[in-house]
């Protein structure tokens, strides 16, 4: 059991409820943000004890995005983003293994058999795949060379086997899921169902942010982090949390459709 995966779902539900309750005070730092900050700090302490810095980043992104969608003032939001960026930078600077990941990400070939090993082999997999890939099941990197090929670096295996076309298809499918989540959220707003709207958009943000980080790590755009590709990577807790989130999203859509037909829920 990976508690951080379930915490992402709870973060969506809790932050949406909190935002709806605090809607009249979203311009006030003390009333709108500080209670949420206390909850997120408590979650962060537990996650960093694991340690699971990647999950903490995703949860903070979910919470901040939902607060912003709920009406937080832009100036206050930007100020909080600056403070959070400084806090994350401090966590990296004062953690030797996180610093090593940053340096390894900046030039993986400088230490291709050490801290740059994962990223260098992910890039080799992308290079071997070219446009159409080497064929489904024909990846060489996943057999031995690429660590965590079934979880963190699944996209690199897809790139090797199905090429640029396969990767582009995966990106477009994620974009479609996220677009539908936000469309369901907008529909909920039109029906004056603010909590449902924020939950739907929160699910879209969660899947979008985590998929973006995983894809960025695989392609060398972001430092190596232990985040799975939602709905695709191996792992019971992650798949369970993703499927429950999509089930909640489908329920919101069903309720919206029922209300538009004149039904009473």
C-alpha cells in the first residue's frame, strides 16, 4: 500500500470542500490560505518522512490550483507560488540525494553509469524508437538496462516500441481525459454545483500534473522523480486511486446529465 497515492485523491476532495466553504474569504490570506497551509504542512511532513517528494509536489499543485479556480486573488496566488518555489528549492539544496538528481539531470552523460544511468538509458530508448518504433514487445532497454521500466520509465519503453507516434498518442489521450474533466467541471458550474466542479477539475489537474512530470522525467526535461504515469504504470495503489478518481468524475458527469434532464437528485 502506497498511502501517498490515496492522499492525492483525498487532497482533491478536501481542498474542493474547503474552497467552497471559504469562498467568501478567498481574498483574505489569513482566512483563505493559512488553515489549508497547516493541513498541507502536516501532509508534507509525513510524505517527506517516506521520503516521497514527488507526491508532495503533486498534492501541493492540486491544492493551489483548486484554490485558484475557487477564486483566490491572482496577486495572492503569485506570491504564494514564489514562497512555495523558494521552499522547494531549500528542500533540494539541503538534501544531498535531491541535489545529486538535479546535477544528474542537467548532464546525464557526464556520469552515465552513475547518477545519470536511468535518464541516459531512457534517452537511448527514445532514440531507438525513432518515428514508428522497433515493434510492440521488441524493446531491448526494458529487458535489463532501463531501471523501473514498468513504473517510472514506462513512457521510454513506449517510445522505443511504438516510436514518436506511440508517445504522441499517449499524450493526446491524456489531453482528452483532462479536457473532459474540465468540461465536466464547467458544466457543474453552470448547474451551480461548485463542489462537484472543483472535484472534477481537481481530478483533471492531478492526472495532468502527474503525467506531465512523468513525461518530463522520461524525456530529460525534469529531474528524475519517482512518479508513475497515471492509469498506465504498474502498481496497485496508484491504479486503484486513479480508477476511483475517474469513477468520481463519471458520477459527477452522470449527475449533471440527470439534472439537465430535469431529474431531482
